[in-house]
């Protein structure tokens, strides 16, 4: 009886550890949090950089919701929102004059690919890589601006 109780306790402990170790993945991995742009670690080409940005990423069924406030180079604030599934289909963006739709693909538990579109045309692609420790993410942004100039920005975000 004592051996059975000890064995049952060990099995319960191992199951508990496994369940808690899987909890972040079950909750959607490292994507979901409030993130703040780290301007000191980010690079903008051709520039100039924006003055700041925060973004809140929340899970939705099969995807994510993004609510963000960006301080533009001229100091004006842009508030935008979008909700998209990880299925690569187009979803509307509200409030961002640079794009009217996004499509999102989840590559794996730490990588997303986001295509930004305007009038049905892909203008830029963001490859977002989330750190294994969940404390930061790096986005490589490639594409063209409204004037057709090439853009290559690498932004670093800190989890808040």
C-alpha cells in the first residue's frame, strides 16, 4: 500500500510538471503580451525612425488581435487594430494609413510572418522572431513605402 501511494505521488508530480511546462504553448506561446519598441536596439533604413510604439497582442481562436499606438516621426500618434487568424488569409486593419489588410502565418511556436497590404498589393513583410525566454522579439521588416522606396527595418521589442 505504501509503495502504491509513493508511486502514485511520483506519477502525479511528473504529470503536474509536464502540464505546467506545456502551459505557455497551450496559451499560445510567447506572442501574447504587451510589447514596447526598444528604439536603442532597432535600426531603420532609410529612416528616420518612428519615435515609439507599444502593442498589445492577445490570443483569439486560431490567431491574434493586435492593438497598437505608434508615435510617428512628426510626433503624431497613430492608433491601429487588427484581428487575424494564422491562416494566411487577408484581414482588415483599422486606423493605419499605410495598410488596409494583413495576413499572418504562424511558422512555429516562436516565428510569425505578417504580410502588410494596401489595395490588395503586398507592400511589406514582417518576420517576427520571439526569444525562447519570452522577454523580447525581433522583427525584420522588408518592403517598399508609399513612394516606392525600399525599406529594411529591424526592430527589437521588449515584453512589458
